[in-house]
C-alpha cells in the first residue's frame, strides 16, 4: 500500500466518481482505475459500490477512508515540520478567529506579531467558537482564538484575556442613565440588540426582552449604529472609532465578562509559525 494510492482513494471517495477524481488530481482515468484495483486486490475486498452514475463506499471503504485521511494528515504534518526546520523561523500560521475580535483585538495582535516576525505569513479563517474548535480538532487549523464557553475535549486551552460586555448605541439612549459603568438592569427598559450566543447568559443576569437577536456581534454593533437600539457585545467587538453620536459603556456584572482563549489540538505538532504566534500571546 502506497501513500499515493491512499491519496487517489480519498479523492475518489470524496468526488464520488473516478472521472471527477481524475480531474481533481490532474490525471487520466485509466491509471487511477488501475491503482484502485491494485489497492482492492492487496486488501482483498471491495472498497466501493459501483453503479452507472455514482460510487459509494462499502463498509471496508468507509474504514479505509477514515484511516487514509489520518495518514495523509500525518504526512502533511511531517512535510511541514521538515520544511519548518529547513527554512528556519518562517512559513504560514493557519489561525481561526471569532468575528467578535476582528475590530479591536485582532488588528492589535497582528501588528504586534508582524513587527516581531515580518517574514511569517498569517492566514485567518472566521467562524464561531464551536466551528473553530471542530476545525482545530480536524487539523484544518493550527490554532484558533475563541470565546468561552466551548467544549475542551482534546484541546489545549491558553487564556488570553477577560473583557467586559458593553452597551453601545446612539447617545440619546444613554441620556437618562447613570454615568460610568452600567448594570444590565439599567437597560431593561431600553430596546436591546443581542446575539444568540449570549442570550441565555444575559437573561440569567436580568429579565430582558430584546427587540432584536442576531448571529454575530458585528451585526449587533451595526444595528446599534443605525439607531435601532442598544447593542450588547464584548469589548473587542466594538468599533475602533465610534461616530460622534454614538456612545458605549462597560457593564458592571463580573459574571458577564467574556474570556478569550487560544486553542490547539492536544498532542499534535504545532508548526513553527503558529508556535511563534502562541509565544507572542504568552509573552
């Protein structure tokens, strides 16, 4: 059994046909069919159920597909580790980020990292914390910057910072409120905009009836900027610069603080570029 045979087999399994896999691999169909036949002969079983339109995996094929993907991932790690060693401190770090840190925290971290390691490239993928955790587990990302809570099974977690939840909206919404930090209960009679991830946590702190719910902290901030109401978002989700008619206040409740963490897969090799990012966060 050869690595290339596993590569060919996973392509066929994922594409559902030899012709589509051949196109993906930039090969002609006959050698691809030949390698599949040799693989089945070596293993002594059929790996695919064939019909005129589509190929489906047999039970043995499903097992081989799972194992083959793991082997190919390990091969990729080996190549990256060797390349890291041979090229010194360089390469690309593949990092997941929650969108709610993209306005303030992420630019700050990227600029600091670039000043330290100008030859290292960063590639970001934005998802929510749950999706990013899965991408780290599936080894599609080296590390990810996420917000608690999330499942920590198989993950190493390094806290970065705690930050308060904040209220942001047109200044007219705040004129009858106390100065300085606010309690969530101060906002109970205001039109509130929250995003689903924090809905239950906020409702535990006060009996809220939000006027609008959304899926992203940036959306909540944008809607607040339009004058719809007051958005409740983490500090790092606030825009770096607010318009003259906008105001934001931190919330007093310690229970509403949001913890930002960096995660990686426990026991997996961390490429040099991603390791440098981790070192910067720990410094």
